[in-house]
C-alpha cells in the first residue's frame, strides 16, 4: 500500500497530514497530533470524510457532479463551501465561502485527499 503525506502551510503555521493507514490520516502541528481525517469505509456516512480538528468534528461532503464540497459542523449545519473544477484546481483557482472561523487550508487538503488520493490507495 502507498502512503501519502502532505504539508500544509498558512499564516506562518505548518501542519503535516500523515497517512497512517487506508482511509486514515493524522494531522500534526509541531510534532503534536491536533486532528485526523477519516475517510469512506471508516465512518458511517459513506459519502463524506470526517475531519477532526481540536475538539471539533466536521464532515466534508463532496458532490462530484457539480465539483463542490460542503463542510458541516457537528450540528449538521453547513459552515463552508468549496468549489473548483479539475482544470482550475490545478491552477490554484477555486472559491471558498465560510460562515464561521475554520481551518480552511485543512479542508482544502481534505478535499485533495478525498478526490485525488483516496480512490487510488
């Protein structure tokens, strides 16, 4: 099995997303685990990816037909939307709408993992 590791940088922070086993990544900052990503096959909602960040749990739900991802909080409220298409994503062009303070770069990395990496490992 291949293992994938990502480095995410924003606002002077560096976070590593380490692939530990199929459909599971651990999020680390300064060597400390601060969250994780659980993919299809581990969580009950098969069409989503669970993102745990600190004490919060979010669901990343991807709608492939319209190339959109939505983020839901624990109350099942939509707190963010991410839109891109494959052509523009490669160029770094996308749109994000956020309704509360969230670690947006982690969600973008989660989208990347779910869309481009998870199907192949």
